C-alpha cells in the first residue's frame, strides 16, 4: 500500500457500564462492577468482551451504543457519555481494521439487578477482570481512570444514587469508586463547601440512631459537562417523544 492509498475501516460502538455492587460471597463494601458479554464467534470466540457491535447505516453513534447495550444486557441507562475512540491498526486480528467509538454508562444498583445475565452475560469486578477480547482491558482501565478523575470535581456520583441521599451514602459511593476510605468529617466539609449538594428538610427513617439528613444535588450543576455542545437527548427518549 502506498502513502497515497486511503485506509478503510469498519466503525463499531462499545459501552462500558459501571454499577456499584456488593460481592455476594464476601458481603463487603460496594465495589465497581461491569457486565461483560461472551463472544460466540471469532475472533476471540469464548472470551469476554464489552457489549457492542457494528454501526448500522444511518444510525447515530449514541443510539447505536444504547441499542447494542439494550440488546445484550437489557439495560437502558439514563447516563450515557462518549468516552474515547480506539482505532489502533492492530487492535482487531484479520484484514479489516475496526475503529470503536466507546461510550460509558453508569447505573444504580436496582437498575443493575434488572440486567439480563446468563451463560453469555455476567457481571465482573472492574479491578479483577480476566483477559478480554481485543483491547477491551485497556478500554476498561481508561474508563475507570476517567470515572475516578471525574468523581473528584463533578456530580457524577449522582448517577449511582437516588434523588435523595445521606452524606454517608454519598461517601460510600466515593470510597467504592476511588478504592480507599475517606475521613467522614473531612468529606462532609468538602462536599458541603463545594455547593454541589443541597440539604433538604427530610431525614432518613428506619435507622437505629438519630435519623441523618437527606441531601439532593444542586440542579444548576450538570451531571456531565458537554462544554458548548448541546445536551443530547437520550436515544430511547427520542423514540417516545
């Protein structure tokens, strides 16, 4: 191939879905988990991989990511953000070059429980993955780095919580994602001083001790900062509107 020939490539989408789950065997603190799909054809037949597939003609990227995710796991997360494009020339064995546009999604625990699991779909701890197909280990590693980085300055933890939550529940999310314990007093000062959360007049009921106050996120702060780009409507919302 000369330097003037045009390279051709197949365009695909993949999605990294993160949820906080407890290990059923250890019943320890929540960890970051993600669902993987077992490949049923070559290349890498039998190996676990991220949900995804080729882009169809006339299909928007975000819609393709949501569609392949729903087809394989049954999940329809409300938070879906483009992560990165992976297009190394050697990432896919064979003659065809594959460029993957990767999205990431965050789902709450109760949503994760509704995922379609079975012989070919299974949840794995994000920090304890087997060798995956293609370069998907690298993709997950990058997505985890992005998640942990955004946790420091954005309201992304909201995607793991309900509309109302205690500061202890919020701290538990940060500890699970960052993988380390946080001092409760320092965490409270930092969060309250950031203006990201607003105290409500509601309290968590059913506790043994003094009911903790419930908080909500400041609605003026977006979950994801898209800069000057318009906020995209969720692909499945467009079908219903």
